């Protein structure tokens, strides 16, 4: 073999890879790496990490154990256990302030419910939707429909796979039953003759003993027919299994051999009826060892038909686009997807008050009333809300069916928060990474507000990140206080600081009106003060319509609250009020160099009659 024709070595393969893919040869690249790498992360990576698993301190983490929530969890479990009996659980409304463990407890219970349903082979599905993100009826129904369509397709694939396995077992069973037996019961001579590729090597006596290839076949067929006639006529006299002249003289024939030959020659017809004793016994039942004995199918064609039906069902499912369909069509697709299988469905709607606030109670009405129309499945709803009064705005029919069971989550106290933090810190941090006063201080800071466990976890995580950035091996009290100051930096204040100048002037006008005791501020009063402020700093004066748009933007940001009210024959106007702390917001505005030059402006407010 020449050098050109030689097989490529390992180094040759590397060269080939270099031409078409990523280079695996790093020779000569160190200099380039040193020039491009400025060592930005080298110093940060030099210290030992404090965290073992930081995700444990995230709000999205669902722990395996929830301290001080056993009563609420047990109450949910006693309600939802009906799903494991195939019954419809009562709808549940869960109330509580932020960080009281509502979502974590509900997810924990639903996870246990699904695992237990799999253990006892009870079909039960739990779907979670965050209504703060999915906040319209169309989006909720579309997301639920697509989730159940995906689950239905997965179950169809599993069923088709199991049916195909059943067909393979049926083929193996038929193949095993179709093996003819020789006089000795082994049948090995027949396979030796069939598998021998040289006709000259066949022993004539062996062929004669087996009745010859052609003679043996016709004899078996004749015996099968004779035996079938004998069985059908009720004759008890057995028919010999080998009638050919070539049968060895003096050989003994067992009475069961004709039945075995009939079994080996028998098959089911295309309609699935039993043609002989291989498919069924004398009373029409399948043999005990038949693959279809413990199944609802009585023939191969029935299994194949069921596979075709399942594949057609899978093709019929159409996923719902996120926009573009009429809502009634989306609901119809969701209804059909849920009702495809016999199961109990639990739909968990987190921040359910956001859904009602934006799109009304139509979604809850449809979900709470669909059980009367479902044939195979049953639906139960778990609603989670921070607002205890959101049900006051619901239709009485929806309120009565939705609030069948109510569970309230009280705030945590300092001791309970300490237990939660200690439980999480064992997994989140490495050994000896916390000083003794860190967890009590985090729990105390969080308990001062309203017992928010999420706030306590964020505080502990932020303190760990600050300690890690300073490359210290232990989190101490100073890190917790720094984290508290960092978190206390109000997000709204940051938004105010980054507002454009014109928006700051409009906001400053509202603040001046409130400082002077004006309530239910209207747009005209804001515009009058705004014009005077623009004159003070020599800024362009926008139109009143544009000022109204800026007020709407401040309302969208949550800085002010603007509500359109009707004044009867005097038309409609916006009533404006401040939604952020007045003094802190004013201090942020005055930190702007242009607004700091404004003198003390006293607003002129027109006298008006108060109702």
C-alpha cells in the first residue's frame, strides 16, 4: 500500500476536523489567548465559593419540606384526595400576603398528588399557570389546551408502542405454535433438511422417515382436515398424525399429536373469528397462554385497527396559536383535549386576582361550569391570591362555585422565619459559611415588615453574594446590613430618578398640589402648575393633551393613580393621586440639577364645591 493510500492516523483526523469544524489543535493559541484575555474574571474566580446550591434560596425553588405550613398542606391534601378516588375535588381559594408560602405549598401538594396517582395508576394531571403573565382568557385557555394536547400525544405514543409490542408477542406466539413436531417431539430433523443448502447431502432415509418434503406437507394438510372433521362431528376416535406410506413401521403415535398439528396449522381469519382450537378452546375462549387473553382484543386485526384509530386521533389534535382564533374555538379545543381521556384535572391559577382584574370572570365561569358538560374527565380549580377581597367583584354564580373551600396563610413570625432560613441554609451554603448572628438578623428584618419569607431568603442570598464578592469565607452581620440597604433601595425611586424632564415636571406638579392639601386632583390643575414650573426652568410647555398622556404613563409605571370619573353634564376627567411616598419622591426630583433651581412655587387652586 502506498503512502497516499494509507489510513489516516489520529493526527490526520484532527487536521480533517479543523477544516470543517471546531479546531482541536491548540498549539500556537496561547499567545493569542494571553493578548485577548485581560484577566477580568481571574481574580473573581480565585476565591473559594460560599454557596453550595444558590438556587435553594430562589423563590422558584420548591423544597421537599415546608416548615410551619403542615396544617395548610394537610387541609389541601384532604380536599384533593378525592382525585385519587376518581372523584371531583372541591375548588380551593388560597389567600395570604406575599411570601407566606402559598405557591410553594400548593406546588408541593400537587407534586405529591401526581406522584401518588402514578403509584396507584389513577389518571390525574395538575397544570400551573401564573396569571400575572398569562392574564387574558384567550392566553389561559390556549396555554391549557396546548399542554393537554401535548400530554394526549404522549399518552397516544405510549399506547401505540405497547400495542406494537403486543403484536410482536402475538407473532412470536404464532411462530412458536406453528413449529411441526417430529415423532420424537423435537422437530430438529425438519429444520435440518430445510436449512441444508445442498440437496445431495440429504439422507434419503431421513427424508423417508419424515414422509418426504412434498408427501409430508400433503399429509399434514390432510390430517388437519381429517382432525377438524373428527372434532366437529364429535367422534372420539383419534386420527393418526402420519398416514403417508413413507411412515416408519412400528412407530407409536400419541393421541395428542393430531391436536398439536391442528393447532400449528390454525390461524385466525381476517374478521377475527376463531377458526379452530389454536385461536380458541371448545367454549370459544382464548387459551390461557395466548397474548390476547388478558386484553380487550380478540384478534390481530382488532389490535391493528386500534393502532390506526390512535394515530388518527393524534393527527386530529391541532395546537392553538397564541393569537388569531375566536375565543369560543379556543375553548372548544381545550374542552376536547381535556375530555379525551378519563382523568381528574387540577388547574392551579396563581395570582388569580390579576386575571379577574384584566379580563373579568369569564374564564373562571367557563372553568367552574365545564364539569356539567364533560363526559370522561373532571376539573378542579385552585386559585391563589394576595387580595382577600377580589371575590367581591366576581359574579355570584362564579363566587359560589369557585370558593367552595378557602385556606388562609398567615404571615410568618421571626422564629418561624429563622427555622425556614436554617432549613434552607443547610443546603444552600457550605459548612461554616455563616456566622451565628446572620440568620436571626435576616429573620428579624423580614419579620419587621409582614413576615415575608421570600424577603428573608432574598436578604440571606444577597448577603452571601456580597460576602462572595468581597472574597471572604464567612458571612457576617455587616454583610446582612449591607444587603438590607441594597434591597431597601426602592425600585420606584429608581424609576423616578430616570424619568425624562417633562415627566418629572408633571410629577412635581402633582406633588406640590398634594403638599397643599388638594385631593382628587384633576388634569387641569396639574396643567396649570406644570406651565408655571416650565417658566421657572425655561422649558418648553407641552399641550394639555400631551400632559394627559404623560400622566397616563406615570399611572402605568405605578407612580400615580389616575382614574377617569364622570362629572355628569360637566363631562369626564381624571382624578389623580400619588402612589409613592411624597417626601422621598420629592427628594429624588430635587436631586435633578434643573429642578433644584425651582423656587418655592405655591400652586393656585380654584375654589370648588365638595360634595
